C-alpha cells in the first residue's frame, strides 16, 4: 500500500506540471491564423492599371467583350471585364458566388434584379449570389472596363444566362 501511495503522490504532483508544460511546448511551433493565411496566399497582381495592360489582356476590335482572370487566391478571384461601347453583358446570375463590380473606365448601367445602378469610374456595385444582373454601357466613348471580384473564386462553370 505504501508503494501505491508514493506512486499516487508522484502522479498528483507531476500531472498538473505536465498539463501546464505540454500545452506550452506544443504552441512553440504553432503559427497564428494570419501567418497561415499569408503562407497560403500567392501575392501577385496586387495593383491594377488599365492603361498598362499586357497586350494579351486588351480586347480585340472584333470582340464585343473580353473577360480575363487577373488574380486568384484561395478565397476569391479577380477578373477584368472589357465591354465595347455598343456591347452588353446579358442578364445572368451565380448560385454560389457573391460579386463586386468595380468600375475602372467608362460609364455603364448595372441592373441588379431590375434596379438600375449608374456606374462610372471609381464606383462599385455589389451583386449577391442568386441575384440577376446585366451590364449595359451608357454614353461612353470607349470601353467599359471593370474589375469583378468573386467570392468564392470563380471557375466559370456556374454562369446562368437568363433568356
């Protein structure tokens, strides 16, 4: 019985010490949430200047519209839309993507569920998932250029065109 009591006393003394030291040791190599996200994010194309686009991103004269992936992370994608002054982006919606349209150049009407939003450079329109929207250039001498931010990242597979 004496051996058992001695062993029990050692355990009761060492156990709290072990419970304090083990978590402290286990956090030494842990990274914060911010450190994890920074390590997983590819930092590229962090600034956008539509006047200095690479040649492969410029809309061809015969094209009415150009839609190019500009940047993509784990949580969102950013695409560039270029619309000719006489073109339009037909009404559509996305089931799983929220969209923010940020106007860079030109003037357009963005219709979201029938509500018209006049968009000029520096303005943004938010289109929640499942909401129909269309983009129509409006009295603009050049292309309408917009950055479209999708969350989660857009894969191009779930565009539902409204007929």
